[in-house]
C-alpha cells in the first residue's frame, strides 16, 4: 500500500505528472472571478467563501481523470487488480495520492487567494479548516467518478457530469463553514456534517469504486 | 496446481470459448495456441481472475498467479529499477536484483523506462513477472517485439522457473525452445450452436 | 412459483404483453377523468384563483419523479445482487421517464410560481433539491449511453444509482440547511391534507393514481423495447459467429 502511494506521488512530481496544474487553475479562478464580478470589496467579501470552494471543486475535478486513466492505458490497472493488494485499498491509496498532490497544495494556497477575494479576517481559519476537512472528500468522490469512466476514451466531460452532483453536499457545508465563520456565527453543525461526509465517503466509496473498476476491466 | 474444468468464457456478452479443460502441474508449461481472435486473451484474463467465468470451474492457484498482459504496466518516468522495486514491494518480495540479472537489465537499471526500446521494455515487463515470486505464470504473448536473443533469455527464465517447481500458462505463436504441453483452443470456439446457458449473458435473450 | 420467474426475459415479455393494454387503458381513463374533474368541475380557489389547477399536473409529476428514482434504486440493487437482466433494463428504461417527470414538475412549478410569487424560479430548498435530482438523472442516463458493453453499463450505472441515492439524500438535507434563514418569506410547499380542501383533494388523488399507472405502463413499454434491442444484439452477434 505504501509503495503504491509513494509511486503515485513520485509519478505526480516527475515530468508530465501534472503536479501544480490544479493549483494554477485554482489561482485562475480567484483572478477571473473579480474580473467578471467587479472590484467592489463588499461584493467580493460576500462571495469569497463560495468562490474559493467552487474553485477548489473545479480544480479537483480537473485532475480526476489522471487517477486511473494512465494506469488503465498502460496496463498497470490490470496488474494491480491481479496483485495481492485489495482493489479498494488501491483506490484509497490513489485517492490519497491525488489529495496530497492537488488538495493539500490547494488548502495551503487558499489564504493567499482569500486576500485577493477580500475574505473577512475571521474567515481565514475556517477557510483553512473547511478545506482541510472537505477536500479529502473531493478526492475520494472524484476517484469513484473516475472509476466509473475509466474504460471510456473521452470520459472527461462525462466525469464532470457524474461527479459534480456528488460534490454538492460537500460544497454546501464547506462554503457554509467559511461563510458562518466569517460572520462570526456558529459553525458546529456544518463542520460536523462536512467531517461526516468526508469520513463516510472514505469508508464506503473505495469499495464502490473497486466494484466499478472490476466491471470496467472485465 | 491449477485445474480448469469445462471452462467457458464470454467477451462483451458473447460466448467465446466453451468447455475448455486443462490441468497444470508443477514443473510444467502449457502453451495456448489458436488463431487471432480465438479467445486466448479472454481465457487468460479469466484465469487471472479479471473476468468472471461463463461456465465451468477453476481450481487452485488463487494466490499463486502472476499475470502478464499485452501491455507491461511500465511507467515511462520511473527508472527500470524503480519500476521493478515497486512491483516487488507490492508482492512483498526482494527479487529485483535477480530478476534484472535474469533479463540482463543491470546496465539499464537507472535508465528511465520511457527511454527503453520496445524490446527492452518488454524485457522489463517480463522481469516484473519474475519479481512477483508467484508460482504460476499466466502470460499473454510474452515474446512480442523480442529479438531472438531475448526470446532465448526468456525461454531460459521460464525453464528455470519450471525447474524450481513453478508452472506456466503461455499464449504464444513461436517456439520457446523447450518442451511444453500444447493446448490448441480452436476446437473449443463457441459457434452459433453453442449450448445456451440459462440466466447468463445474452443467451438469456435468445 | 416465485416472483423471480418474471426476471426471465421471455416470461417478462409474455406477462407484460398481457398486462400492457389494460394498464394503458386504465391509466388513460384515470388521467382523463382526474384531469377533467380537476380542471372543469372544481371551483377556483379563493387564494390561488384558477392557478390552483396546475397541481393536478405538478404534484403527481413531482411525486413520480422521486418514486421513479426509488424504483431505479430497487431495480439496481436487484441487478447487483441477483443479476437479473430485466431488472437492469427496467432501471435503464425508467430513467428518461423519471427525468421527464422531474422536468414537468420543474416547469409546471415555474408556471405556477410566476403568478403566485412573482418569480419563475427561487432557490427554495424544495426547488433546489429537485434541480439537483435532475442533475443526477442526467448523469445516470449519460453513463448508460457512454458504455458499450451492456453488462458493464448495467453494473456501473447500478453502482452510480446506489451512491447517487446516498448523495442525493445528503444534498436534500444540505440544501435545507443551506437556505435556512435566507428565504423564509413565501414557502412554496403546501401541505396537502391541511391546506387543500376536499374539492381539490379527490381529483388530485385520481390524478396521482393515473400518473402512477402511466409510469408503470411506460416503464413496461420501454423495458420491452430494451429487451428487444438486447435480443437483436444477441442475435446479430450469434450471426457474426456462425
């Protein structure tokens, strides 16, 4: 299991691994939105939490098809499926590698982008907390979506169509944490819900994804 | 070590092979033959556990099989040694060095796999099989893009594996240079009059 | 004699062929009667005027939109556990019907909402949940269409339906939470038993029964089509082998 995680991290950091692409995309969103909405600080402060979360969502989505597609194309997925590793574990490790290479940098970069979007000061810590708790769910839900489309030649668009509805609860609770936190309101319920979604998704989805991969390899 | 009884396999809802039986014992290799599209790959994938059987049964070999497909699962941005070490860790062995020696890849150990020639890449794929330490090798066209010398190298590796009490099921068209049983799957090809299996696959709709 | 007998395509075709004319006639009769009763034989409501009458389409369509997804969920489970092809095909057949009901619900809701609340659309929890359900239907149908091998497609869509159901359920609660306190003014929901007098309630019941039967009829019809298509594919591939 650890070997797989390390291999995926190594592949992501080597040339062509795509590390940093989704981070750059996240930055793009934070720059594009004020250009479209206008520079009024009050407006930006109002939408900052939502924009940052939507940006995180789209940035995660962008890199999802890499989770399994490359391994599928070069035959590694066949070999992993016949290896002693449980396939659910393979899914979980690949999702974890995805989070470490896309989600975690996003969390780290989010305060800088929050400055661009004029997020109220009290919101910063909750932005970090909500992204840190919520983005792992984005990775594992995305891995599930990627497992459904792994056998398809042009699955990218379909992947978005399948995954984005599944992201809705995470998005709502995540953005709510930041919004309430920025207003100084209580954030207990959305934060608990966000954590529950992440935990539940990591507990259940690797198995569902393993089922989907088996069906796709058949 | 591995017994197939009356095995039937299907691909995309269509029966491909019906009633294949064979028995694989330690120290023996079985060569699968048959024209293109006969169902060799489908049968091997079923034996490797990637596909459900459409009928019959497979006994033994659950945790002993190392499967080698058309594509080697080689990562071009990792070096030869990194590629092999990864699979050794997955299978919990330390056979990277002997496997590289057997396939004469020591000099290439630190070369990126993406810079290898097609034949070298194939040798790396075969070294991966050695690295697993598994008893039963299930190989699909292992000699594609290998030159004569490399084929001999591969033949020697298989023979060493058999001598150590292993077994191998290999789909290939060429002579590997050692004695082995041959299973021609042509007679088992499903035709329009193949027996209808109730509840399974598209036959349910006929 | 077990219910699973009907999972055999042949048996299903025979039985559904017998049932279909009756179901068609009955659903047409109920819908005709219910809609006629509702539109022409009931008075205008004091609060809503004649716009109240859209409930005879709006409410049953909305109910069936959710029921259709439930039916797909059950059919998907049956496929995953017992691997009955008819079950998978029934789930596939139900999806576009469910989507249509969802769209009817959304459109009639907008038409009703315009005169009542002065807006075609509001991000009310109930409306939003419905819009999200539409997205789930889109994804499910798109996945069926994207995958060539029918058994693989059945497996993947069934898994998606299962996971999707959980997340659709979560979304429903997330949305309720999300709009708390923001939009308390006009509640678009209407408690049937309390707010609707018997005059409207009884024709509504007839319409709901009509919609249920319409759904069953359409699913049977579409499942038969899917079975014929599969049969044709099987015959063609047999032809190719021969």
